[in-house]
C-alpha cells in the first residue's frame, strides 16, 4: 500500500480550503477555473485554483467590478471578462491553441487535462512545455492525432464528446474499497442541471463500517455545508485525496494517521442524500478522477482484519470492532 508524509501546515491549509469553499465537487468547471486564474493574476483570488464556484470566486469578481466601475453583481459577463485583460479572453474553442499561447482558453484547457488525469504542471493560463506534453499524451490515449494542438476534436473529446473513455493515466497508486459491495452510481453519471457525478456510490446499509482506502492522514473530519454532510477527507501521497461523504458518524479526526482498513466512520445519509449510501471520491490535486480503475479487489476492512492488531496499552485487549483496543 501507499505511504504518505504530510506537514502540519499542508493539512491545515487543506482544512481551511474545505471549510471555506464548502462546495460540491461536481460543480467544478473549466470556465470557473479559468476565471479563478484571471482573478489570481489581479491579486483577487487568494487560494488554489479548483474550478469550484465558491465565496472566494464570487468575492473576487465583485471586487474587480467595483474597482472598474461595473455593475457589482458577481457575474463574470463580457464586460467583466474584458476588465480582466488578456487573461479574460478568448473563450475556449474560439481558436486552435498551441504552445506559447496565453489566456482564458489556455487555463480552461489545462483544467480539463488535469481533470482527465494528465497534469499540465499547473493551471496558470500559459501554454508551456508541460501543457504541451500533457496534451500530446491525452491525444495519444484518446486515439487522436498527437500533435500537441488543442483543436475542435481534442476539445470535444476533453469535454466528454469523444468516442473513447480515457482512463486515469498510469496512476502510480491504488486503493482498497472502503466498504463491501458493488458500485451503484458510477463516476460521471448524470446529475441535475447538467452536472456529473464526481465519485462513485456504494449503496450499503446505514451503520456499515467505513474504512480508510489506504495509508494517509485525515485532513478534514466534520460537517460539510456543500452537500456532502458528514465528511472525511484523507490525504495520500503524490497529490491524491480520498473523500467519504454522507456519514452517519465520524470516528476519525484531523491529523490521524490511517492505513488501509482504519475505521473512519459509518454509512449514513447526511447532506444531500436520498438514502443511506457511501459517496466515495478520489481526487488528484483536488480534481476528481474516476475511482474505479484505482480500486483493488479487496475491501479495506477485511484487509485490515486479516492483520494482527496489537494493543500496546497495559490492560487492554482487541475487541470485536475493527481497530478497537479497550481496557479490561
């Protein structure tokens, strides 16, 4: 399994981002990511670009509008984009993008590549060598001409209109299943308002034990206002995080070092859920990717149960509950 080391400053930052934005992951969009990059260039967006329209994005737009004497409505319309300068245009799809280009459309392209699992080295609106390499790798995997040019066919494929499904690119990491049972709603399933499912759902009963999918550190454990309900987020190595939503009860805590099988909570239906189930996400650098190709056949709890648990506290013994050591 994987190993991870995370400094206190990193997970405190992650906690801040989660608690402040508190938005559903499936609301992430390339358009919003491009807007955030443009706002950041003006010093109006202080956190990481994630494509999620949250309070910081709206506040940045309103501040820009106020400074430029525009109607302060928080909406990034044509006049607001014009006020952003070169990074506020052109729109994605209005030109073939090649190395050396800069602008709104480049940032949107970078975000789409990142979301597919092909890292452009960052979302900064600058089409450099890293973006060119990521684009060529995506094109090759998608069965397109790998010319490093983002034309109509490439953009259509990245937006989901292509004929092939592009898997996570050679991900050097894998995870146990956090609960037993088959997957219900898959990654990318249609949601209201044209949105897509940002994870996979496990339709298991209320109170089912939820176990960590791999080695890592818990960076968030609490109530989420964006629809996830009771949520646990675990940081793994190489920029990956796993998300466990709608829990009835959380048993992990921020800073806990977990391994595959550590109990972190129990299945519930808190937040925006129509019934008991576990919503499970895998994110790479905060961009949701399809968890299915990364899941091992085994369940985390069963894998953990097969390992000996040593109760080091004097007078304690292992109970029937996973990872529990209690006093005699």
